[in-house]
C-alpha cells in the first residue's frame, strides 16, 4: 500500500492553497535520484585550457627576458665624467690574412667589435671613471644575441666610444689562438693583452685590460712586445687611445686579474710621456 503525505501548496497550486497529496514513493525517488556527473568532454577541455595557459605564461616570461618590458623601462644616461655622444661611429672592418671580421667561432658580434680598424676622435676620460662603469649582470658569459633590449641599451651608452686614458702598464703578454683571429697559430695572428692601472704601484686586480690586435699592429711594426714590456719595467706614464668595449667572457676574473670587464679593445694609439709631452710609441721605439 502506498503511503502519502499531505502538502500545503503556497504558490502555483490553486487560488485557495488547497492541500495536495503526494505519494511517499515519489518523494523517496526524487531524494535518492543520482546527480548528473560532469561530462568527460568538459573535463578534457579544462585540461587543454590549463595547458595552453601554462604555455602562454612560459612564452611571456621568455619574451620579457629578451625584450624591453614597457612597464619597467629604465632611463639611460652615462655616469658623471663620461662624455655623451649623440651619434657613434659605425665600426669599419677588414678581412685580415684570410680571417673575416666575425672570426671562426664564439660570438660573431663581439668579434666584429674586437676587429674594428677605424680611427676615432678620442675623448679624454679619467681612469677612475672608466674602472667604475657598471654593467648588467645578466649579460655575463652571454652572447649578445641573447641580451635583453634594456641591457643592450645600458651597454651601448658607453660601448663604441673613442676614449683616451692615462695610466701605467702593470703587465703585457701574448695571447694564445682565439676565435676573433680564426685561431691562428702564428705570432702575427695573436693579440697583445695589456693591463692598464691608474698608479704605478697598483696591481692587476685594479686594472683595465687594453688589447693590441693583429689588424692594428700590422700598421705599427714598432709595437713590439719587448718594447711594451720595457714600458712596464721602467714604470713609464702612458696614454692609451682606442674603442671602449664590454667583454662579457671574464666576470670571474674581476678583482683578481682585472678590475672590470670593460676594455679598450682594440687599442688604436699608444703614447708615452716624454719630458712633459706625449710621444707616440712608434717614435720612441725607433
């Protein structure tokens, strides 16, 4: 026998709110009816959407690592004491003894800067200003093609400036085969690595590396390593002119064999103070 319950309808039944008898079995059926589950297709599409969001987030992170972030754009201005140039000179390069300007490995953009051969209108800069120029830490040991736009702008406000700086040489050596010189074994294809310091008694940990390249040395036959080492031994006051360049390959040597990764590279002119006047090394060596 079916049991029933009396329910009084308050809305939507009839005008006088008459009682309606509802079988108890119907009530139990409605209460125990299973709830519909989420279709499997909807669950699948949710996972796909989540995966796409993760991929989009990774792409955005990589983009802002290598591009200028419009929300964090920085102002770029040289530090006090450093000359500001509105238009910098484009580097001129040559093929030297069969070796192209980009060399045969490493970072071709960096090698082109090392191998420039054009003269400039050199601007006098105090050694202390050059040694204190900072650099973005994210560029260390990174190829220039991987630098962010903001880091590149930080470097470019200084790099490519024709500078002239006075000091003393704390050492000089011939480098081994390197990619800018196509790993040439002959002495004519080797760089001369010089350490320039502010004071005669400073060591290399306070130095700026300045380099003589084969492409420039060919026009200065008197720039002999023995003559340069004599300047070191005699503690001669020198003036070096050339192109300011950042070499990101040696940050681990800062504070040890150099004071900065900024270099004058290549050196275009070496002068020695002689009786209160500057005289070209070519003339003194002669």
